[in-house]
C-alpha cells in the first residue's frame, strides 16, 4: 500500500480517535499558548524538560509519526503528522532544543543512513535520549559552506578530523552531531566534502560557548583536535558531502519557515492579548501592525502547506524551502517590532523582578538571529532568484578549480 493510499484511507472514525489521543496527551503534558516563549535556549532546565517531554511523547506512540517503527518511529502517515501539528498550534511544546536534532539530523539519518546507522542512532534520537546538532559554519566559511577547511583524513580503519566550527547551535548540550569536512582538497570545493557522525562527548572535541547580547550562550565554537571516528561513521557516500549538506540545509529551512513547534507558532494571538492587558488595543497604529502580522501568519501557513506537500510526495524540499525560510525571518522581525511597540519602554529598561518585560527584551534581541540560521536572507534571495526566477548566477572566476588552488585568507 502506498503512502498516498494510506492517507486517503484514514477513516473519519480513525482520524477522530487520533485527534482525541493527541489532545489528551497535550492537555496532560503542555501549557496553552499565551505566554512569551522568549526563554534562553541554553537553560539546562529547559533542555531537561525537553528530554522528558520527548520521552513521554515517544512512550505514547506520538513521536516521529511518519517514521518507520523499525527505527523507533510511530509507523503512521504524513496525514497523522499534519493532524498533530494542527492541534499542537494551540499548545506550547517544550521541544525547542530538538529543532535541529529532529528537524535536520533525524531526516538525514533516515534518508542517507545505512541500516546499521539507523538501528544504532534513530530510536535514541526520536525518543530524546540523545540530542544532535549540525556543524557547518567555520570562521573562514560562513555563508560559503563549500569553502570550509576542516579536514577528515583516513588513517587505517578510522577518520581523523581536525579543524574548527563556529556558530554551532546546541553543541553544549548535544550528544552527537553531523559534521561536514573536506576529504579531498584536490577536487573543486563542492566535490571534495563528506559528512560524518561525531560523538561530541569525545575528549578530543572541545566545545566553547559564545556569549550573546541577550545574555545566553546558545551558539558555540567547536574544535576537533585530531578527533578519531570509525570509518563506518561516514554518512552517505565519500566526497558527496555537498549534496547531503544541501539536503540538510533545506530541512533546516523548512523547520524554520514551515515546520511545527515554537519556531513557527502563530504569535499574533499572544500580542493581541498583550495589547488588551496594557490597554493599547485601541491604538490605531498597533491595531494595524497586529492585523498585518495576523495576515502574514496565515500566508505562512499556505507556504508551509506547499512545502509539507512536497515532503509528503517524497521529494527533498527545494527552493520553496528558501521561500518559507525567508518568510519566517521576515515574520520574526515583524513580531519583534510589534512586541516592542506594545510593551514600550519596558522592552528596553525594566525592574529586576519584572521577568515578563525581560522575556520580551530577550525575544527582541534574538529575532535577528532567525535571519542568519539556515542561510542568511541574502542567500535565500539568491536561491530564489536563481532557481525560481531563473536569474543568472554571479560570476565565479575559480569555478572548477581545486579547493587547494583557490586563494583564501
């Protein structure tokens, strides 16, 4: 039976039963949306809450709904996941620390992993027993991921990884990661890369948190000091890392722009209630920006549905992922501006005991980061221009040249 047939054969009784199961679970394990979610991502208590929540979700048969039971999923359909996401919009799911682990790493393991890799890693990832991160960016290769210089050299039955990554979200609490490294510098930069599974608890991996303006430290520098991993930790084919990296970035853009959870939850209801509480709901300017935000959130749902339909059809998200991600970035900034307009000076200066005002300020400071994660807004516009509008690419004088022959800082 094909997946499309499974979706079509979901009876009204089966759908209603599933809806009740999801609603009951969320009622017992989550809070209603309505409070600011701008908490620090690196809070140890939040990470612990996330792991516990995911374990409960897994035990209830509601984790990774469309993934195979063989590897820890629920073995259901994309339709079940769509129903779950629809119901979950009204709840605060404490799963923020898993958005890379489940939004990027899990689908990569499922799509490119060997049977042994899937058996070894997927169930623990799905259940929240392990949390994963991705390691792409470097000090000398930010938006140009293909220009990275971290090396992976084969030594007997091991790979030896040496180099530095930066801006790695969640590395300080992640157990494992997917790292892209250069395995053949004699090839052009896009062709000599490979992807590996790494154990971040290895003593030869050093994680240094980066302190942010918000006071948090959700990003990290990660140093690989001749870190040795088994040959079997290669994900996908040798020197095909760029293709995997592109797929992974597409999954990230979908998570940011069209996925489920706190990253893409509708925020206008929260701000509408805030405006009422502060007696600013009659201000015509505030009413206008709230209306604009509400409309744009509805548009995001349509964009997200298009992306999910593509995934349901078995296709890796393409340029539509960039459209969703860019739209998500713009919405994050619109939400920031609207919230600051409503809270006023309390968003810039507040009493120490006023935790609500502090949360709005932290949210304001964090909003710009959405425009960087998963590729900057400028990168997304380039992708949309080239792959959707058919505009010419910028000239590259080193196209086709080996990586080690290209001048760099």
